[in-house]
C-alpha cells in the first residue's frame, strides 16, 4: 500500500532580521517647584574643611561682624529718607526689602568661595555662605543673630507702616523667603522654580518581531540567507 507523503515548505520572510529599537525617554513637562539636595559630606570633605580656615565664612564670628548689620540698616534708612517726599511707610518698607534682598543674595544664593579657592579641593563649590558658616553647624551664635536681625527689622517696619495690610503682606512674604533657607530642614537643599524634568537616560529596548521558538538567533548577515525549512508529514493508513 502506497504511503502518501505530503511536503510543506515554510519560507522565511525576505525582510531583514528583527532590528533592536532603543526607545529613549521622552522629556516631560517642567515642574513648577523642584527641590534638589546637594551631596552629603564625605570623609574627604571633612578632612578638606579642616586643613585651612574658610575665609569666606570665618568673618561672621569676628568683632564688629554683628554690628555691621545694624549700621547698614540705619545708613540705608538715612539715605532713603533724603529722597524728597518719601513717606515713612514706604521708607521702612524699602529698607526692609533691600536688606532682605541683599541678605538672600549673599547668604542663600551665591555658592562657592570667591577667593583662596585653591586652598580647598572644591568642598565648598556647591554650598552657600549660610551652609559654610561654622562648617554647617546649626543654632550657632552667629546663625542665631542672622536669624534674629531680619525678624526684628520686619517687626519695626510693620510698626512704622501702621500695620497697613498691603505693606504687611509684602514685608511678610519677603521675610518668609529669607527665613526658609535658614531652617535646618533645608540645609543643602535647593528650591528651584520652573525646572524641566530630565528625560530618562536609560533606553528601553523594543524588538517588534521576535524569531520563532526553537530557532537560533541569526547573527550578522546570515539573517538574509536562511535556507527554507522542509517539514515532511507521513500519513500512514492501515
């Protein structure tokens, strides 16, 4: 009895082998407020800080460093009062805003050390002046004084503006922006506004077409010359 044999030929597709596509992370929308933290102190940083005195922050503990704040505030008040027709409400508000503005710029905005930077190995490059004072220690006498001065000036300006609600709101807002960076909870933290989020740096591999199960993965140009696969099915009948 003849045994019929059926032969079927499966030819692979003539297209190229499945390519590996890398999908790079898409840049997302910007964040309104973003809080970033500067790196923690390492043992190397501690040793670097102890080699030489930080002249950029050491002056706040010298004689007269505390008194200079009072002198500058009084001098600024006298200069502003020399403007003809300047009311006392606006004068005290300007003194308060100017002092808080320069204080924020000096203690909480500028980072690094402007001179004698060659004495240190970059340990202060990302730190503000407030974070450099007393090697970052909290509640020191100098930091307590720098915390009290803006509050006292705010109370004085509020009193001499006769508790005007609009001027009070302006002075209070400026005070809050200066006091928040002084809090220990914000040590080494940076609050940034409208910072775009960084795109994902790790690509996600995507293979649209996977080879059939049980077949070897083609390498190089061999994917274009895969021989046809013959499958013979034998139908036997009794």
